[in-house]
C-alpha cells in the first residue's frame, strides 16, 4: 500500500476517514449531483471527465442469504451468477435497498466500498487491475475517491474476479 496520506478534511465521510487512517494515497473528486440524472455512476464519470471503465459502482447483493458487496465498472452490469461463484455461493440477487443502506451506513447512489458500518465480503471486478487508479463513491452522492485498485482491494479485503459484464 502507498504510504503517502492526505490530511483529513472536516466533514469527511467514513470512507475518507478509513483511507486517511490507513495512510493510503487518494484524491477526492467533488461534483454537483443532479437528482434527475438516470445513472449515479455515469453522472460521476461525466462530471469528472473520467472514462466510465475507471469509475466503479458499489452494489450490495444477497448471496445465499449473506450480504455481499460487488464493485463493478459503471459502464457495465453486475453478473450475479459470477458474483455468487466468486464467493463460493450458489445464488445471488440484488439486496433490498433499505437493508443495504442500513447495513453499510450509506444511502443508495452513495454507497462506498470503504468505511461501511458493517464490513461485508467484497468482490472487485478484475478489470480494476488494468488501471493505475480507479474511482469509487466516497460515501455520498457527488463525491468520489480515486485510489489504486491494489489499495482498494487491500482495504476492503476484496477478491478480484470477473463479475462485470458488458
């Protein structure tokens, strides 16, 4: 993990607090969230001027009765069957949004894989390894963090697997 850290800003999110505490290098990107936009992730990519294959969305799924976090590029979709296989499960479905919010401590569209209220098993799409840095939600709509995929995987305990499609 990189050792350079950024000073914690007042009003940080649990995600930025976790990053600062871990001493990893990261960059915060803030933008004006448009509630009318049809896709939180696509909106983030457009607002930051970053390719959608480098911006990852955080989804919470139920794999055989256990909540599991999937982190996939916003340009594609989550392959639920591949997610289940990645964690040794048989069946996966998207989690109830209210349960995902309660469990992670974040609101839909702002769920970060970092600093969650309850640490959940996490799977990061293997395409992340092909980028020097990736962007994920910093814990609220209109706020992203950019960091290395290695640091993201290490901090979340994620396994890398081919869980994204298209």
